[in-house]
C-alpha cells in the first residue's frame, strides 16, 4: 500500500513538473504585435531665428560704352570779322561766308541755319535778322538756300531810311563780326521737333556744348 502511494506520488510529481515546464515555456513566447496607435498632433512652430549677418558688398559692374555725342553733326563757325566784299555800297552792304563743312544740298535743304552778330560798344550777341543795338537805324539779315544765287550764307546790312551807314554799324575795327551755327535736320532732336529760332544764342550753345 505504501509502495503504491509512493509510486503515485512520484508520478504526480513528474506530471506537475512537466506541466510547470510547459506553462513556463508557453509564457516565454512573444505575443502578436498590436495595432498601430494614432499619430500624435503636430508640435507648435519654433520661434523665428535671428537675422543673419549682412553679406559683403559685390564688386562694381563694368562701365557701359559711351553714347553717341548729341552735337556730332552740329557746325559752329569761328567769329568772322565783317568783310563786305560781296557788296559794298554806302547804304547797303553784303558779306558772303562759305560753309565748307557741309554740302550745299545739305545746307540749302536739310539744315537749320542760324547767324549771330557782335556789334560795337557791347558784349551782347544778337541773332539775325534784326537790328541788334541799332534799333530803327539799320537791319541785319542773312540768306541761304534754294533762292540764293551763291554757295554759302550771305549777310546783308541795310540802312532803314536809305541814308549813309555809320562805320559803327559795319566796320570790323569797331568789333563787328558774324558767326553761323548749322544744325542738320535730325541733330539733337527728340520725338518733337525743336524750333531753334525760339532759343537764345546762349541756349543753343548750351544745348550743343558750343563754346561761346
């Protein structure tokens, strides 16, 4: 009887041992992966960083090419002392000035021609036609173009009442001298044509960089 009980106890002990081992072995296995959790909310933006240091100044660009000179075609003569070789009467005089810088076709048909006078007793420059400082006494005028029977510009001096001219009005020794400025059509013009006759001598010289 005791032997049977002992044997049963041993068998029971072995069974319990085997069962414990099985349970322990089963518990040691990894379980299946769980489902993914939901994404967390975005964090708030960080503060703006400090402004970076100013970069170094770039090198200067190369200079552009020079533009075309605006007075490239404008012609300004020297001051010619009065010389009345074309006509020399007591009450009428004429002076012919050739313009070698341009052809007669350009001078007569495609140019703005202005003539100016220096007179006795004043430093002023007077545009022609006109009397200058000799108002109501004499008239200075000039001609050129298709109606002129000569090449160049002719300057005339006439006594208004037909009397004998005073040497103050014509003598080169008295400082009487003349100058022309020729502006070929298109020179210095923009979109709107310029009426040069409304510009003073100083304005013309300034516009075209002409020494006075």
